[in-house]
C-alpha cells in the first residue's frame, strides 16, 4: 500500500485549487471591461451596461459582447480610408431607403443615427446604426439588443454615450 503524507500532497492540492478552472486566458487582442470602465480612441468613447468582452478585429474594428446571456452586441469601426465615410453613408441609406437619419451635433461632432426593429427572428431586436464625424475622422457603430430590454434602449440610444468629452 502506498502512503503519502499530507505535506507531500498539500503543495499539489494548493496549486490545483489556486488555478481557476473557469478562467480562460484572453488573446492579446481581447480585454474584459467592467461596468464603468471606458474604451476610448480619438474623439469616441464607449462604456457598457455590464461586464463585456471587447475584441479588436482587423483594421480598427472592435466588437463587444456581454459575458452573460448576450442580450446585446456592439460593433464599431474607424473609417480611415479615402471614401469609406461616403461609402458607409450610402450603404446605410440603401439599408434604410425611406428613412432619413436623425441628426445631432454635439461638441463639433456630427452624429447620424438610424434605427430599425427586426422582428424576423424568435427574439425581436432593436438596431441602431450611428455615423460619427469630427473634422477628418469618422466612426460607425452598429448596436443590436433585445427589444424587450427597455434599459438597453435608454443606454444605447443616447448619442452622448459615444463621445469622449476630452
């Protein structure tokens, strides 16, 4: 019979229990944002209503999803190539052919907002598309969330939420 002393097993058990089996290491292009923590770049900022995983994708494009239940999704992108801003506006006008965007001007930033409801799936969605322009820089935001979540509508519909007060 093999007898192991507690002093020989304890270091192994301590190491095993100290490692979180639930945690997964993040890729270098990912970051978890806590509520109140803000993503900032140029003249934009964005914070999230709950703990969210933000992933940097190719060419100045980001995607955020909540870590629980996934009731919303945000994708935003910097438009930094010649003609992208004009093309982006034309694409949004094609998606919303009979809709004029709401226009806001805040802190020398022009903001265009299109909104739409998508009832095609099992869970009706509220969609927002924002185009933010300031001087020679522009960003687009795509936001989708469950329509029944009124708190998310109030959170994501406010154009001030996306501007860095600098």
